[in-house]
C-alpha cells in the first residue's frame, strides 16, 4: 500500500458495519434491490449489483479515502484495488514481460490461460 494513502478494506467487519448504517435504509426503499427484505452483508456487497458498488464507492470517496481494497470473488487470497481519481503514480519503472516468470506462469495457470509470445 502506498505510503500516505488511505484505502477502505470494504469487506472487513468494520467497513460492513459502517456501510450497513449508511446505505441499508436507502437500499430498503430502493427498487434496485427489489421489494423483498434485504440485509446488508458481505454477500450483498459481493453481488454484481453495479448500482450498489457505485453507492459504496461514493460514500467512501466522500470520506476522503484514496480508494478501496477488497478480496476478489475469484479467491479470497486475491486482492483488488480501486483507486479514486485523480491518482498520481510515482513509480515510473517498467520491465519487459518475462513469459518464464513464476508469478506470471501461476497467474496463467489460475486463470486457465495460455500465453502466445509469437504476437
């Protein structure tokens, strides 16, 4: 995590509690979730409801955070980062893609992908 930056780990119990208090009353009234009774929990937050994720991001942005961090729905050991704009990247280094890199090979294996270096 970059020094001096603040990120909300939105799947943590602390953030779920905060977001529940902030968003659940509106969601209960909203037609975007439907007429059935809802409970603001991790399953709801992990759903692919774009309207909900936009509301979450807006609430966190208004608190002055630099972005959000959350576990991927493809595995809790994978972290996703969403950065709010404007965001200035300081590290300008790059390196050539090494098809034999163990991390790259592991990513391909996990995603069941093949790399064609002829392109």
